[in-house]
C-alpha cells in the first residue's frame, strides 16, 4: 500500500505492507480524510531523522477485511471514524483501526463529507454536554457561540438546536459565514466585535452559556459584558 509520512524534516511517500486485521481491528480502504489541528500537534512530536510517522486522524472508507473478534461490521461496509494517535494514521491507502471507534457512514453523505465530521462532532459534543453540562432541561435557554462558522461551531449549532432546542446566538465575520450559520439553525448571527452593544441594540437575552471557538483572550472582555 502507499503511505505518506513525516520524518521530522519533510513528508515522504513510501510503500508499506498491508497487514491482516486481528482481534477487534478492521482493515479499511481509505476513501477520504480530513486535516485537523491534531495532525499538526502530532507532527511536532516527530524527531528529525526518525522513522516516518503516518499522520491523519479522521477518515471515511470501505471495510476490506475484519479481525476474528469483530461482530458489528462486514466486508464492503462503508464506515467513518476518528482515529487513534498511538497507531498509524489515515494518510495511507489502507488503515487498521479498532472497530470500537468506528461507525457506519451515513448513506446521505459522500466519503469526503463523512470524513469531515468525526473530530469536529466529538469536540462539539464534549464541549456542550461534558464541559458546559448542557442537558435537555436547558431547552429554550440561550447559547452564545463565538466563531461558529468553523467545523466545531457548525456542529455545535446543530446539536444545540436539534437535540436541546436552545436559542442559539452566533458570531460570524463574513456574509457567507453569516448565511451558513443561519442555514444550520442559528437564531441570531452577530458580528465578532462589540458584542455587548449588539445585544443591547437587538434586545437580546444575555446568554446562559458561552462556547468560544476563537482565542479566548481576544473575546474575554466581550464575554464578561454580555453575562
């Protein structure tokens, strides 16, 4: 199989043997990947001159073989997943992955769309429900999402609206970003600057929760003012 790895100074393409999956592993033919900040962080840990590290976290592809302990997946299943940084990543034609972190790809999505979802969805979910402790009891409460047009913000809008039924206020910098947030379900889209003034001008309710996808120091004063 073909793979692309980083050896501490440059990316290199090389051939690698395709291993037979054992135990809980699936062998997946990679159809699409996405690039995440975690790839950059893992890249920074590679020592110059070391064996090339195969990067890549999110992936969508087709199951080619299954280990002897796999019960939930079959050959030819279309799947997607966020990977495991302790193993070879998805920047390769074939990848071994533990079936317990894999899901069937939604039939409504193509491979590229599916590969864009795993890490952003996990991050949005953990931010809202694990860190902010939002529950179904927070229906109709107000959530402010700062910098909501990116991957995590896009998922957070949909989770907050469709699962909880919250009033979602977002910020976006460009007309295209504003339209995107509205299409995803945002009730109000503000500009990034002078949030407190915009809240007052539009008679908006102060947020019960704030999730900032930008640099917190850049928005700290604004966040204090709106609560």
